[in-house]
């Protein structure tokens, strides 16, 4: 019995040394993954904020412009049906389902823009807070603690995803106090351990590559270009959206004239349409 134990000592030492080496490599790779996640998440949220600004400044005008296009088509179809003998009410009823889906989509986009506008307003309100300069530092700290891409366990990912959404919302609103509260209220969950350290290492290395790929995709998106243009314009105190706003407003005025002319023709054909 004693002889067998002595024979096993070299193997046990080798296994322990291998595990120690793997653990050190895993620790280094986890740090690399953490850095990659912070880098990718920072860019992703920065692009979201650029998109918010774009949608609030000119997105609502694009939406109004598209809505007028839809209304012009609808009233042209109503007028066509009335020319074929329908009353105004009959024409409206006949076309009700045709434009329902488009109208629902426009209303959904309007609600989304309103929500983004509220986020921007809150960000502007918190811009002068005494802790506003520290908010990005705290935000990155929370990314390093709670980002779902830092773990492999499915249930843990879901928990972290919920917390991460709260973190990003608070950061986008510039709310340092809310971020601080999230930091205190949420205890970091530890990922379930996996016996096979080599599997852990492989998963972490794959996750690092995924983060690098996501970062490349974000950097190649149209919103990356917009983010850079917005940042350059702000440094020069230029309203980058001014020309687009002017063009859309001019277009909207023209379309209102077309729409009003169509309504006038409909009223001439049917007195019941006088409320148009």
C-alpha cells in the first residue's frame, strides 16, 4: 500500500503543476476577455447613444415625412374609390385593413423615439451633476462585474443580462446615483465551476474571439460613422443635423399642401367628409 502511494507522487505533482499552470493561463485569459468585453460594450453603447441623438433630432422628421407619404397614398385611393361611386365612409372602410399594418409600425416607431427622447433629456439633466465625470469609470467597473459574456452558464447569463440592461439604461441617462445603487444592490454571482480546466480555457478563448469579431462589426456599421461625425461636429459647435432638418421640413410642407388638396377634392364629392 505504501509502495503504491509513493509511485503515485510524481504523477500527482505533475497533475497539480498542470492545474496550477492552467489556472494561471485561465486567469490571464479572463482578464483579456474582461478587457475585450468592456471595449466592445463601450463602443456598442456609444453607437446606441449616437443613434438616439440622430433619431431624436431628425428621426421624428423622417417618420413624419413617411407618415405623410402614407396619408397621401391613402387619400388618393379614397378619392379613386369615390370616383368609382363609393361614399367617403365606404371608401375609408374598404381601405381600413390595407394601411393598418403600416400605421401600427409608424406608431411603434413614434413610441420608440419618445422613449429615446426621454433618455436624452435625463442625460442632459444629469450632465451638471458633481459625479458626472466619474460615471464612465463606475459603468466600466459594472461591465467588468456583470456582463453576461463573461460567463458560460446559461442561467447566469440570463441574470446578468437583466442587470446589464439596467446598468446601460442608467449610464445612458447619466444617472450616477442609479448606477451606484445597482452596484450595491446586486451581488456578483460566481459562475458554476467546470472540472475540465482545458474546456474552460477553450471557451474563454472562443469568447475573446467573439468579442473581437463583434467589435469589428460595430466599427464597420453606419452608426460608427455617424458617431464620429457627431463628435467632430460637437467639438466645432456645429449642428450636424441642420441641413437634413431643413430639407425634411421643406418636404413636409410640400406634402401637407398635397394632402390638403386631396382632402379638398374629397370634400367636394362628399359633404359627409367635411370634418377632414
